[in-house]
C-alpha cells in the first residue's frame, strides 16, 4: 500500500505545522474561505483565536473544553447533528484528486479531537465525486477521498473502530446542477455522526 | 428462417409469463441524426379481429421499430392507394407509384386465447414476395411478437440480425414528493417498452449486468447502507447477495460461461479486481496494484479481462489474462481519460468513455487497426454497452440537464435518443440475444 504511506508522509508535516505555531497564522488567514467554518461555543475559530505559542497538547485541551462547553457527552451526537458545533462536516476536493486541501485540516482536527474525547462516538466517512467520467471509477475515486479523511483522523488519534468508510461515487450529488461550481460542491467527503 | 419456424412455441412458452404484467411505454425512440439513406417501406393496417379489443397495435409497433432504426421511412396510411391484407390483393403498381421499396401486410386472427399473426413481406421493385411469417401468441406476448416480426423484416432486408426483440436494463432515479430519492432497476424491451422495475430502493442502485443467458441480472445496491452485489433471477424475482465485503463491492461483469463474476473490491485497502465463483462465492484476486483497478469486462472468449486503472496516474484501459498469469498491458493511448471499456461480441472492437478537455464521449477502439473513433459529441456521455449484433452502442447522455439513454451506430452515423418520462435514466445494459 505505497499510496497510503505517501499520503501519511505528505499529510504529517501539514498537520503538525497547522497546530504548532506557524500553522496558526494560516488558520487566521484562511477561515473566511472555508464555508464549513468551525463554530465552537467559547471560541468561534477553534485554536485560531489564541495568539500564544501553543503546544499540540495544549490545543487539544483547549479545544476539548471549548467543544464540550458544559454539555453532557452523550448529548453531543445530537449537538453535532444539530449543527451547533463541529458544523463543518464536509471536505471538498480538487478534480480527480483525493488529497486533503490544507484549509480543511482544522475542520478535521476538530472532529478528530472530539472523537478522541468521545471514544464511543462513531462516524461514517462518505466519499463523493462529481458526475463526470464513469460511475464505477468515480466510486473508487470517492473512496480514496473518504480514506484520506479516515487516515487524517487516524493520524490525529481517532480509533479505527470509530470510523467507517462508504463511497457513493457520483450517486448522491449535493448540487444537482451541471456547472463547474456544482461539480466543486459534489467532490467531497462528509463526516456523518452515527 | 429456422428461427421463425420455432417462434410460436418459443414465444408462447418462454415469453408469455414474463411479458404479461406491464405495458407502460415510458421511453420512446427519437432519431436525432442519420435518416437520409432510409429504405422506403409501406406497412398496411393489419386485418384484426376487433380493433377496439386488440391489447396492442402490432402494426404500429413494427413501424416504430423499423423507423426507429433510422434505416427505414414508412409511408403514411393516408397516402396508400389500396389496403391489401392478403397476398392475392397486392397490386405492385400502387406501391411502385408511391416510391416504395418494400410492402408489409398482415392478418391477425384470434383462436381462443391465442392471436395468430400471418405476415407477408414483398419487394416492390422486384415484384416478389420475400417472406411469410406465422406467429401464435397470447395477448401478453403480442408486443414481443411484434418485435420478433420487426427482426424478421429487418434481417431479410438489411441482412443483419435485428435487435427489436432484445432487452435492456437501466437504472432510474427520481425525487419523490416526500423529497426522498427513489432508485429503480428496470428491465425493458430495447425501445423502453414493457418496462418493469425489478428492484427499488431509496439508496443508489448501480451497474446492472446481464448474465449471458439473459436470465439473471447482477447489480450493486446500497440499500443496506453499504455497497453490495446482488444476483437476481428475472423469472422468479428471487435474488442473492454475492458480495458484501468491507469497502467497495462494485462493477460486476459476467464471465462468458455464466459461472463467474469479475467484480471490484477494496477490502484489501484499495480497488482491485477479483474473480468471484458464483457456486461457492470463492474469490480469486486478479489485480494487486496500489492504484484504482475497476470496471472489469471479459473478452468474449473468456481469456482476458479488460479494466480501468489509474496505475499510470490517469485512468486508462488495460488488458490481462483472466487466469492471472501474465502482466496487464495498457491498450489505450489516445486521450488522457479512458474508462469503462467493453468488448463487441466478436471481440474485435472495444467501446469506452473517453475524456478530454472537460468532455466525456463514447469512443470505439478497433483492435485490428488500433484506430480510435469518437462516436458521440456530448459533454457527459457514459456507460456504453454494445448491441448484441455489434451494429450499435447504447449509452447514457445528458440532454437539457436530464440524463437519458441514446443509441449510436458503430459507424457513428446514426444517432437516436430514447426519450423518457421518468426522472433520470442511466447505465443501460444490453442483454445478449437469446436464440
């Protein structure tokens, strides 16, 4: 599985930098572009808001406390479903690509941290493609997208048994139009809380 | 004409049960290109026992078949100088003067539950009778009998096996009033007539594939919120889950012997092709690459597997021995996207989806000359499937934002759309012609 190794190697530095100082800036610069922006109770931009030099572990603690914000753990699944927290559940991809764009790393980190702190919570990571090209190839391509998300969450520390991958290919478009912008919306992976 | 002699028994026994239930014409054929060189044919209104009580209009079906092929143009009944229903009433001059090449007349009689059709085909230019066909069917099989008669006329005049009695499968999706998607797997006559939904789900259905004997369909269903391959027997409606492994279970393709399926599984980490033996559901892994390998198709001799792989970064078609002994050889070099290939019945041609500059079209690769021809001019054409006689390809295309089925002749000259009143229609699969 050399592709898996490649992916892990390429994601690792991005992940580390994203939450280890330099990456924090990028968090501040980029969120406006991310239409799936994090919304956490006390800090609307996750670990972005804090301008101090934080170690990874510190961020985990902060995010955890922010995310959980006085709620019962079992209530969180509903909360997530209700879109009041961890609102960004969709990761978008480039054409014929399954590489995670850096602006979505914070989104996945938030999910990763939440799932680490809620080991009974499970998710299905759905992979989707746009309508172009052949359907079964798109199933395979969309699975690679979902697996990129899976590996990223795994890297953050989510347990394998908490995650399942399901590829729908082009069968469930988000946007039913046939325009370039619709295609962009349809090339996605979605973290679905169970 | 050995087949014709066999028809009455064949049709009554084999087709009566299956074609009886439904008769909704949800799809209709519309010629979009290539009608200039049509044979002129006059099909006189048939003599029938009671026009009001005929379950279907056999004459109109035959005319729609022949005209729908793009190779015939029919004389309208108002321009006919006489309307014979028996051979001895035919006056060739009446048809020569209106420029006709061929003439069809028929008489339908009813004896108990059976309709007996006697049809005559004449060559107007040579002033001779070309063939006589007799068919006996139950009411429920009249439509199929009409298609068989069209086949006989077509074969006599064109010299190539007709397709009018063949069947197709396709998938539809439509948004229901409750805002939920409904997916259906349909089996229909080649023209969309007699459409019967054989599987329904609120989750996607994909990739229907006919068994070589036309009795079973393999397909992918997400009804259990995972991908799963089912094999369904048409006559009984019974089905069996044959693949439900972790990850992708997709792209079923029947081996010519009907005993195995080539399928795509991702249980080992990424998409690879496996050979599934249906008798015991045992698996043999055929490809082992790190890349996407999917969309397997068998060569007609069963010796080779054609598949899509992005092992060279972009998706291209590869060919490898079906026993796994030997390397995969890349066979497409034109265009940066070639996928979903399948063989013509003679193994000489491969039809596929070719992408480039944002357009996805149906392309034909001639294995003998190595030439690639683009058959269609759409933006989003997909899922090509050869007609059993190798003369045409059915595929899915987008027209005014809607997915429809369409036909193109393998020379690219004739194009037809199959208009539909359903939601989105796609993934056509043409069944082999069962003799």
